[in-house]
C-alpha cells in the first residue's frame, strides 16, 4: 500500500509539473527581448540595391527644354524615334503620377539601350549611380545642358511565405529594404510563426545562400547578413511547435491545462479514498 501511495504521489507531482509548464508564459513570442540593452549599439552600414539582369527601371530626364525632354524620357504616348531618327528602345510600360513610362530592362549582359547614348552597362550600379552616369554623359556630349535624371525601380521585390498574415510578393519601394520592412508589408507574423528561425534564401552568383534570423534577439537581427534584403530574396516563416502539433486532430490535447487539471484532480481523489 505504501508503494502504491508513493507511485500516486509521484504521478500527481508529474501532473502538477505538466500543468505548471502548460500554463507558463511563452518566451518565444516577444520580438527583440534584448532591446533595452542595445541603446547606442553601432549598426552595420546600410546596404543599397545594385542592378542585376532582368531588373527593370524607369529613367526620367527632366530639362528646361520640353522638346529635348521628350527625346530621353520614353512614355507610352511619346514618339518612338529620337532626334537622330533612330528607333528608341521600348520594353515594359508602367504607370506613375507623371504618366505612363517605358521601363528599361537590364539584359543578360548587364546593359540597357538608352536613346542617343546607346548601350550603357548598369549591372552592379545603384539607381543613384545610373542617374549620375547618364547625367554626365548627356552633359559631356552637350545633348542637354541642364539635365535632371531620376531612376526608379519597377519590378524589384521579395517573396514572403509561411506564417505571416499576408504571404506573397512584396514590392521594394526604397533603397534600404530590411527583413523588418518585408515582414511588416506582409502583415507581421501570425501567433503561430516561429520568431527564432526566420529563413532568408538568396541567390549569390548562382549559389543558394540560406540565413536564419532570430527576431527575439535584436542584436542578432541587426547584425545578420540577411537584415538588409536583396531583390528576389525569399523570406520564409516556419510554423512553431504548437502549429505543427495542430496538424493532427488530438496532437495538442496533452498541452492544454484543462487535461492536466482533470488528471491531477482524479489522482488526488484516488489518494484521498485510499487513505480512508
């Protein structure tokens, strides 16, 4: 009988421990748990996007001379020949607040075909560098005396999949685009998303590179090579353990406090009856 009591007491203690664990506050939900310790932390340099083949950009040349401006800024309604009578390049059109512009596509050689200037190698350049290069070339050839050149991205984006509110393709709208920007645009992680191992897959010179970011750790996140995203990156939020267990009908039954409470109550009742 004493041995039976001992076993029942042990079982009751185990049940109470399970009840405690099931009711404990999770530590993997809150973002950036070390944030208050990192005030004054030196951050990594901001990373700018550099153009690659198949990227599309809008190039707008503004000038005090409207006639010259039309020759360099290609729009869907503008003429398709330049002032020398050669056919202007045309690719994909896109809309903006100023009208519908023709998007220049970076070819496999990393170049675009620009009116009058011909083939321009832009691969590896930032959009600011492309704008400065075109402005200098136009000025050097005295084609435009006072050009203002702006370059905008057209098709740059990343893909966000997994346990987020709005998975899908997320457009890149600025030069410095972080994993936080991408997840925010995707509506944030769901409560079932694993915040400790957010995966970023990236094509680096034809080689797939995979990084994992722990969003509960601000220092690790800010210093990660995947903090600043690149065009065509894949961000994947894996399900947490709770979400994985939900894949079977009764998988979470043993992780609910109600079940453990019922078992503890049952064992306590048995002990009380045997003691009598």
